[in-house]
C-alpha cells in the first residue's frame, strides 16, 4: 500500500506539472484565436469583443485556475471554433484511435513474441542471423512507407489485391462493426508490423540473457527439454520486463499512430489534434494534450504496479530498504 500511495502522489504531482507546461506552451504559440474567429478583415472592436467573450483578456493565472477547476469537475470545456463539447470530441475520436491501437498491439504481440522466442531457440547461427536481420528491417521501415506499400498491395480500388478499404472510417462509426473493423485492418497491420519488430528484439534480448542462466539449467535438470525450459521458465522470468515494454509501447502508440491516421484518413485523436493545433483551438488542444499525458502516466502507474506484482524480488528489495532505514 505504501508503494501504491507513493506512486499515486507522484502521479498527481506529475499531472499538475504537465498541466502547467501544456497551458504555458500553448500561450506562447504565435497567433490569436479571436483574430482567427473574427476573420482577416474584421475590425479591432470585433476582435476585442471576442476576446472578452472567450475570457482571453483575463490574466493567465485566472484562465489557468478556471481551466483546472473545470477539469476537476470533469468539464473539459467547449471547442472555441466548433462549439462542441471537448469531451464529446475526444470520445468520438477515441472510439477510432483506441481500437486501432489495441488491434495493432495484438498484431505486434502475435508477431514479436513468437518470433523472439524462435530466435532464442534457433540453434543454427544462420537462422539466428536471419531473425536478427528481420527484426532490424521490420523496425527500420518508416510508418508512412509501410502504410503506402500495404495500400498498393491490398487497398480497394488501387491495390494489386484490392480487398480492404484504405481511406476513411464509416459515417455510422461502430454502428456497422464489420465495416469499422475492415477500415482498421490496414492501419493496424502497418502499426503491428513495425511495433512487432521492436517486441521481437526485446523478447529475444530478455530470453537470450536467461537462456544460459542457472534457472534454465535447473529446469533442464528436472527433466525439461531446452525448448520447454526457455518457454515455461525463461518466458515467465522475463514476463515483468515484457509487461513493462508492452505497457509503455501501448501508451506511446497513442501519438505514434498520428501519421497512420493521416495516411488512412481516420478521424482519430492524432489527426484531430493536428487540426485543432492548426486552428488554434486552445481549449480543445490543451484538454486533449492533458488527457493524453494523463493516460500515458496512468499506463506507467499500472505498469509499475504490475511489475511489482509479477517480480517478487522488488518486494524483497523494498523490505530490506525499509529495515535499513
């Protein structure tokens, strides 16, 4: 409980720091929202009136505390340009981005974990070298180039095997689950292949360190084959490291799919954030950035707790440190 409480306090302190940085950074950007809304040829009186309506003429401290007070009550504000609730905007975009990330991560795990294990278990130096080259090539492919290649191969109307949609998302959203899933397959494959190559390298490195350890020798002395020892004992010992890597990868994919969403014309969080920044929609942008940062920190908190639960050695180290203190 002490560990969880400490992490929660750090989580709250980090959120406060991020809120200050996000708020200050957006005010430094050039341009004025009131001028954009009023138009290029609008008189100065109209711009001043809009600034007063939006509260932009108030001190920055007052604007910050108003924003934070609204966040605490669950009100993320209203988009200055569209008039829609920021909560509704984020919810609509998240219904596309999060399924894309989850599907991409599942594909990455289906590629990275088995191939990483196979690379460790391979006895031939040539096979191990082939796995090594495959991981390097997969991780080096730019997301934009990989997505374009998949579109040229499988995109409906333009690809050699045109079986999958390559642009947009159904207007009905998840009202048509089949069409929604089909529109996410190519983007998820693009993300999954690249991330899967990274997971393959992490899995190979984690299991490779354990393959020659005493844990594997002891398992083999109990009657297990080398393959069984690596998969049943080694993979379990490497699980805390892999959970940390997968969790942080999941969090980083929130912004990592921004290029993919633009390429496949998906109205997700990343694509919407780029549009809002270009339109200087401060209320929407600062709330979106804050929520993304909060999500990233939240995933880190969950990963820390899971890591501690999966690795009993951390509990022993903490107990020793508390006794010494």
